């Protein structure tokens, strides 16, 4: 399964898959509506129990706060199988979002179709879309999950800034570090 996931997913510059998924706010979140409203959308595959997500969560909240006024939003998507990992259930997502004061939409991909369509492999893993729904960057948030003060390359921030300036995103892809997406046993 892992080899298959590495060779599938949305290629850079291709159109990202649309989705309509439930959020912890009890609303349905539709990617097309975000693309109408925002200049840049970053889909972050994440979950409640991954220690890498815990390390990055405050940085993600800061990115949202820093770029929101420029027409950028993050959207957290939890694709993990809650049968194997009950911590990642929809009810626990609501608790996680409230406890951590998540300042961006946090939505549930219970079928895992969206994660598979994007080619998500890790939590956290960023996918950056331009207003036309084209994937312009995927991978790391930055180069140091453990120590925010030691970060040398802010991949996601730099990619957002390049898109906002109308520039090509370089690099357009990095190898995400984190926990593996917890796929359902089928």
C-alpha cells in the first residue's frame, strides 16, 4: 500500500480534488467555497494524536494568524482511521480543536478519499493551492519539527509568500516528516 501511495496523488501544478467534508464546527466545508473566498488555501493533513502535529500546531496557528488578512487560510483535515486510533474520532477532534484553540477549520475525511486523492502520506503534511485549485507546493511545514527556534527554512511560509507575489513556488515539493496516515484495513 505504501508504494502505491507514493506513486499516486495530485501532481504539482495539477488541479486538487474538490471535497465536501464535515468540520468540528458542525458545518460542511467545501473546497470550492474556500477557493472563491481566499487567494491561497493550504490543506494540512493532521490528526489529534501525532506528536509531530503537536510540535507543529502552534506554528500552524501562527501561519494562519499571520497570513489570514492577506487572503490565505489553512484547512486541517484528519484522515486517520478512528477504529484503529480512537483518539482521532470526530468527537475527539472537537475536543482537540477547542482545547488547542485551533484558529482554522478542522475537518474529517472519514472515507479517506480526499487524503488518497491528494496523495497524503504523513501527519502533518501541507498541500498549498492557488486560487485556481492548482497544487503549487506539498510537503514540510519547515525543516525542524522539534525546535521552532532552530528552523532554517520555513517551507510553507515561503511558498505562501511566493504565491501571494505571483511567483513560482520553489521548491515545489519536499518530503514530509511525521506520523504515517493511518489507513483503514480494507
